[in-house]
C-alpha cells in the first residue's frame, strides 16, 4: 500500500513520527512536499496529496493541519477525492467502510498516540460495498461530474 502524506507547519513536530509509524507497518510513504516553513499554506499540501490519490499514484492520503478542516475542504475540491475530517478511530473506520473515503484529515491538536490510532483505523478499514453505500457514493460522483 502507498499512502501520500501532507502536513503543514502545524504538524512539523509529529510528521516524522507518523511517517515512521507507516513505514513500520509496511506502508510506502509518498511525501510530495517535504519542506515546511511557518508561512506555508495548507491548500498546497491538500492539493499535492489529493492529486497523488486521484491519479492512483497513492492508494490513500493523510492530511494534517491545525484543525484538519482546511485540508479537508481543499482536498475535496479535487475530482474523485472523498476526504473525511475525523476526530476519533470510529469516525476513521466508518469513513472508509461507509463513504469509501480515500483521504483522511486530522487536527494536529490531538496527541500523537490518538493520531496514530486514527490513522491505523483508517488504513485497516475497507469499504463494505453495501448497495446503500454504493448508491450514495454514486450520487456524489454523478453530481461531481456535472
């Protein structure tokens, strides 16, 4: 599995811990924008990760910024992206199982253990392929294609 990761200046202290966690779980990490500075802009990271996922260069994406909200909004502007802003493991799991989310957006304000558990739940979950979920996602895809 390949996961693209984007973390703005708010997550500089935890970025390496997240990458190490992913690599220790045999996940290849794509870091499309490796550098950070206090003046970076979260949309740049969201678009870089979203493009990797939309083009299938990465299977999933992980985005972190101060709240995770801005990253989520920006990533969802990319056709084919279903980015979920979550705050706990259950939401991460359900975002994959019910919505087939392909990018996770998290706040950097959570503690690192909670962040790693959320990421783990997201990566391990799979889309259920239930008819009701397929139908709902197709409605989103149809609207997006207008």
